[in-house]
């Protein structure tokens, strides 16, 4: 079970903060903290897909909208 810690890595190239980062949430003071289940899924996506893309193309990128809580939908 993962517990949200912005500075914790979920894969070689991505952090938990990357999952939760959302400009609308920041400007609207909306809590966009992902659940443990969301973090587990994000970790699998990052490890199995996104890390491979970063490695293959030798570029760093951070998705601009990875997770959006229900209040942001």
C-alpha cells in the first residue's frame, strides 16, 4: 500500500508529486491527493510505459494532467 509522499519515487523517472500535480487544483485550493490504488496504478504505468519512453527518446517529460480527483472532473 502506497501512501502519498510528494518526494517519493514511483519509478526511475517519476515522483508521486508528478501524479498529483494539477494547476487548476492549486489555483482552486482543491485537494488532488491520489489514493493508494491510484498511486499503485500510476507506478505500474510509469514503470512499464513512461520510463521506457523517457529511456528510448532520452527526454524528460512530465504529463500535465496525470490524475484528476472527482472534484476536478
